[in-house]
C-alpha cells in the first residue's frame, strides 16, 4: 500500500490554517527557527524491520491484522511512515528474520519509497534449525570454539548482506552471559568474546562501523558479557577506531543517568548511536517518550551540546534507530508516535539557550540553569515538527493522516486479519 502525495496534500489543506497559527506563535519566540527546521528536516530515524508486526511477551501475543508477510511488505510499511512524516528514511534489517532473496531488487524497492538501509543486526541469540551448534550457553563467549566460529561466520555473513544493500554498519547485541553464580569465568568470557569480536572487526569494510550494544540483563539473569557502557567501551577501545558503543535506552539498571553516559561516550568519540524506546521497569521496549519524555529531552540536550562541541553533523554522524515492540498499539501508529517524540525532544534541545546555560553553570547558579533548561522543555514545539514535515512534503499531523486515510483498514483488506510478521 502506498500513501499518495495528493491525499496527504488534501489532508494538510484542511489543517493548514490552524497549523500556521500555531507555527507563527511558537516561531516568534525561537531565534534560530530556520536552523531548527533545517535540522529537523535532515534528521532521519531508522525503523527496525522486526517491529512492523505486533510484538508479544512470553505470556501472550495479540495480533492486530494486516501485518507485513515479507521484507517487501515491511519496506512498504516503512514507506508509509516516511511518506507521512518524512523522517523515517531508513530501515534496519535483522538477520535471519529478514534475509533479502534479491538484494538489488530490494534496494530498488526501498529507493522507490525514499529509503536506505541503516545498521544490519546479527542474531546469535536464537538457534537456527539448520545450524550445527547451539547458542544455549552463549555465542561469541562460548567455551566451545566451534560455537564461537559459527557465531563469527554468521556476523561476517551479515556484513556481506549489508554491503549488497548499501548499509555501512553492523550492530552486535549479545545475549551471552550467565544465570547462576559459578556458571561462567568472567575474564575467560570477556577474552573469548573480545577475540571473537576481533575476527568480526577484521572483516569490516574500511568505511563500515561496528556498533556494540550493551544490556544489563535478559535473557541471562546473573551476568551479561556486554552488560553496561563501561564494558562496551572497554571492548570497542580494544577493537579499534571503527568500533563504537550503542545505547539502547531500555538496557540500563533502574535510575541510571543515561544522559551522563551519552555525554561521556560522545566526549570519547565512541558513541555509535541509539536504539530509542521507553521503559518503566526493564527492557520494556515501549513507545519512545511515552513514560519518561523529560529523560529523552535531557539526552538530546547532551547530544546537541556534545555533537556541537565536536563539530559533528547531527543527521549523519550517529546512528538514529528505534527498537521497540508493539504489544497493544498498531505498529505503524506506535512508530509514528515514537518518531514524533524523538523529533520533539531534538527540537526542544535545539532551542535551549546554550550561552545562558553555560553562563549559569560558570557561576553555579543552579536554579537559573534549571529555568533555562526547562524553558526549552516546556515549550510546545509540535508546530515546529509539523512545519518541518510539511516543508519536506509530509503530513502536518502524521497520525491524524494515518487514521483519516484508513491505512490499517486497507492493509487488512490487502493482507488479511491473521498475517504474522517475522521479528520479536
Ligand atoms: C535486545 C535488543 C537488540 C535486538 C533485539 C531485537 O534486547 O535490544 O537490539 O537485537 O532487541
Ligand atoms: Mn536494541
């Protein structure tokens, strides 16, 4: 299903007057409004191929209908997202959940929807029917060399797939760890994992990056072999200049100060980018900004400050990806909400009066520093995000347009009620 431009234009025309009033109201107070709009238009967020169907938990999965049955239909659905918000111009594939049969055809189809391929994701946390070795006790850390070699070969195969699609990075997330004291020698696990990662790193093309994603627990519940930012940073520093640490917002212990982690990884030049989502307890993979939008703003505040301090290009120098699971909401609507929450946090961070904040910090004026920060956070920037979408050819209100254009109803007519997408 494609969302035709004329239908979006029709929808926008009805909303235009109200939007223009809101936009002029907020723009009047934003000194750098054209810079903010240009940055919002350039900012593209990659959509995970494994989150276009209904997700579930071990307790149940409640399919919503019209789910994509193939990689082609997944590209179509990301195409719908991108047509509506003009900020979802990339798809991140997970292998073997989404293996292209004809890479050139897939690349062409993606380009027709204005999409490119972002980071490739390997999977050594599930056993494949035809694989001789099991990952029950880990993959790159495994005590058995045959298992490690199988996992290394898989990652190298994923790189090859990515090269054919024009991707420039490999994300490695390892479920590896232990669930009981005594099960694992931590030093041995680290050294075997590092040695395995070195072999994968050696297979990277010159212009590729390796993103090492950390996670504090699950599916192992005593230790994880890449458990936190410090461990990931240790690995990537030992691997080389093409290795970076990827921050999944849901992979931290309760009350971790993620914005401080981001600031320091940026300072070290080792921040890969993000898997955006939100959570209240564990790795809940909820809609971005649905639980703790202030934390998301504080993270973007550190990102803008840290990237500007290093003269980085906001749009292209880090990996911007969503990693969420949709147990209750329509997957496309959930992703539209997540992309919008990211754009809102980014816009709020861009309007922080940085000179005034630095001046307040220089004299330890704590109250004033908070006032400056929260002035930006309490500014309703939604009209700026809508204006950026409108100028890029998207919808003023992507979720409103998605519903008004009955996209899901049409997908169900096309694909049926009971279709199930590959992924989590
Ligand atoms: C692990 C993770 C990782 C993906 C998986 C789908 O929790 O965040 O990024 O491989 O989810
Ligand atoms: Mn993730």
